[in-house]
């Protein structure tokens, strides 16, 4: 994982931890660092790091961001080729690992806001494994997902797959 990806991920996690239901913006991080740590880091500098235009942090900036995000300063570097990127610990429960995996998935799907939001909602739920089990049951029950979507999100047009399934069901009668 590249340093820029790690910063984006940390902004997402920090925003979730602060109850924003989204990632903290670079400007919000900059303001929070100033307010909470009494030091400064510019939004432009964060942008350069995240975009890759500036491949490394200065030691001062690395220490500042490590304090702000509460990570080890060694985390704020590019990982070597082939490095295992998942953060795991024997102390963590399986549910914590699942929640972390869901948050990482939300980051990967940040360009699809509805998917990212759904993954974060499951991760934040007190019983995320049960949420996934429920989703599995819904999907295995014929036509239940389509019916629930019609009730819960009537503004959404029928998906292509649902329309094909509906038409196929009519032909059988």
C-alpha cells in the first residue's frame, strides 16, 4: 500500500470514529491537527502526499500525523513490494477483523458512494456478522431482495436483473 492510500484510509477511519459517516476531508484534518495538537500541516501538503506528487513525508510531518491518527510513525511510509497489507492481531476478535475488512472495502468502493456507505453501516453495527447472515438469507429467499428494494427505496428504478427475472416469471404462468 502506498503512503497516499494509507492517508486516505486513515481519513476514512478517523471520520467514521468521529461519527461523520464519511471520511474527514484534508482540510478538516488540517484544522483538527491545529486545534487538537497545536501544530500545523496544510491541506495542500496532504493533497500532494495523497496524489503521489510528493512521495515521502518529512520526519516532522510523519510524527505529527502519527500522533493525530494514533498510529506508529513507521506505518506512514510506502509498503515494500509484496508486503501483507492487512492489519491483524491475535488480540482482536473475529468481529473486529470483519469490521476492519468492511471499512477497507468501503475505502476501495469510495467512488461508489452507496456501496461504500452500506459497508460502513454494516461495520458500525454492533453485530456486523449477524447483518451479513441476514443479507445472505434475504438473497437466498426468492424475490425478497427485489420486494424489499421496492418498499424501502421506491425512487430507485427496477434493476435490469430484476426486470429480466420479473419478465421470466410472467412467461412461466
